[in-house]
């Protein structure tokens, strides 16, 4: 225990000796600090205020003091005067420190500098902080501590709190949009006997009673499609997925995604849904369609551009994806390792290297090579390509959607082609899903949107760790 903590514990004991509970009791009826400060007008001077928050600054001046307290909505100034609260209570005040949480009853006024302030008639100690808050918080050198001790980050940096409150709003608005359009929210298993619906390395666990190996889900897709078979025509799941892969500013092993399925629709319908929903949320947050993201200004006003995968590779890499020699040579020129990969896989590596960085404005990349889309219907005009899109914004993939393959025999064939040689359950065929398809699944559009990345874009946050409250960190 350091000296600062020891000093605070001594004050805690003095509070107890004075008959004060250092960890308080309920303090009902407290008003949000931002609402009090923002709602002040001259006719409210002298009106009652009841507020609570954490002490962020203290400026004592003999028998008076000013302090700033903060709650999750904002901050307000409190004025303490010995003559007002009395000698005994002022002695209690002197036992308070930065980081302590207090409740205050008083009257509103505005100082000569124009700051809305609560002139305290009384206060209560609600929680004594044993550890002092950090003196200096902002700056890159503290980034590791910010993620490991998010609780300090939240109360120290108001913009961090606002980012996470914005995340709550964004998720709420996504649900409201879908609910109003006739979709219903469902839940599917997070532990699965076969990891399906995406190509990714899963986390493995075990159920002891059944002596059964299970996988944390990499996607809920195959279970949601079972519900389409069952007759649930408009469904979505706000889901947690787990992929045992790399960590970066755009990847966390545990992440939030929403998957949406609409019977009798297709990938064009999913484009329209995505465009309308996301642009509508942008307008709710910003009141306009132009928004900042890092060094960029993004124009989110619909309609968004739609470009074919093959055309983009040709435009930016100068190669026809049907020309295997040209594709291989281009990959070697870019220094890509492509041994053992098929032509379409190599073309995708080129796409990720050359094309993705150029996709700043919202762009639907459509019609991918069919070999990359085992769960997708082929294009009507060219069976070598699939009715799939990926949405890119700020050079980052935000959404993935298909016209869902609902032909059971074709689906079985594609599963078998994909299954060979995969690791850790990735190559297992989900025969129960194939059985479900045999009973008839309606044609449908399916869509997955990365919620963490959506929040990044809508809150001008360039690292995924800054929109996940507790990102995975090395111990």
C-alpha cells in the first residue's frame, strides 16, 4: 500500500469516527448533471438541485471551495461554503479527496465567469475512493492502462464515456429499425458441435456431462437459416462471435455482429436495407450525412456506389481475375505468398492488398467468385460468380451479404468441396443443416454487419479496442 492510499484510509477511519458511513447509502432523485447544467436559465437561479457524482477537481479557498463532480452525462461545479453547511459538515468535507463520490443538495446559480454551479446546502459521502485517480491520463503512453482499467478510463475521459453511450444508442437504433420493419429478434446457440457459417479458426471447449467437444460459434448463420426453414420469415440476432485468430486495430477475437435474414428477398434487398438503416443512423447521430473518420470526411448520403469484384481488381491491379498466369504474376509482383492457393483465392489476396485501401467512400463490392461463397446463389448471368456483396467504408469491411443458397443437393456438394483438410472442426459437414434444407428453405437474403466496426465509423474511432469495453489483452 502506497502513502496516498494510506492517507485515504486514515481519512476513511476519521469519517467513521465522526459517524459517517464512507460508503454511503442510496441517494434517490439525483438529476443528470448535463441536464442540470444545459437546462439552466436565469429564471432558474435559486431553484433546488439534487445531484451526485465523482469529484474530479477541488479548489479550496480557506472557508470555501469549488469542486467539479462528474456523472455519466457530464459535469457540474459545486460551491461549498463553511458558513452555509456549518463547521461540523465542513470538517467532513476536508476529509474528501479526488475520486470520492458524493451527493449534493443545494441551489442553482451562475458564477461571474458564467459557470452553472450548485451552492451546497448539504452533501453526503456516497463512496470513499481508496486509490487516487491518475494525475495525467491523456496520451499514447497510457493506452495499455486505459484498456486494462477501463473503469478509470470511463470516469477520467468524458469522450470515452460518450463513445460507449453512443454505441448503446447505435445498437438500440439498429434494433428499432428492424423491429419496425417486421423483423423479430431470436437467439441461437453460442456453443456448437460444428463451427459453421464462416471460414475461421474456432475456440474449442468441452461439455463434461455429455463428454462432448464443442466450439464457440464463429457465426450463427446455419442456425438462423434453420429458422427460415421453420417459417420464421424475418429474423435477426445481435450476437457474440468468437474467432481464434489475430488481434489488430480492426480485429478482436470476441466481437459483436448482427445477422439478418429475410425470406423472399436477395442480396439486392440486403443492400437496400443496409444503406437505408446505416445512413438513417448517421443522420440521427450527426444531423447530416458527412461525418469525420480519422483524416477522412465520409459522405454517407445514399445511394452508395456498387462495383463488381472483378472490375475493381481490373481497375486497381490491372489484371483479369480469369487469367490465372496474370493473377499469379501480379501476386508475385506484390510480394504475396500464394503457394497452394487457387486462382480466386489469389485474386482475393490481390484485392485485399491493392483494392481495399482505395475504398474510402461507402462501396458495395458485388458478385464475388463462386468458389469463395459456398453458401451463396450463383449469379443469373454468370454461374462462375455469386450473388454476394461486401460493404466497405473507410477501407474497412463492414458488412457481408448473400442471396442465400437454398438448393440442398448443391449445398451438400459445396460443403464436401470445402471440407477437405480443414483444422479443428472447420472441415466437418453440418448434416443436420442439409437435412433442414431438404424440407425447403424459401429464397432469402442474408446479411451480417460488424457492430464494433459500425460503431468505429459512426463515432470516429480508429481502433476497435476503443469501442469494446473490455478488449482481449495479453496477460
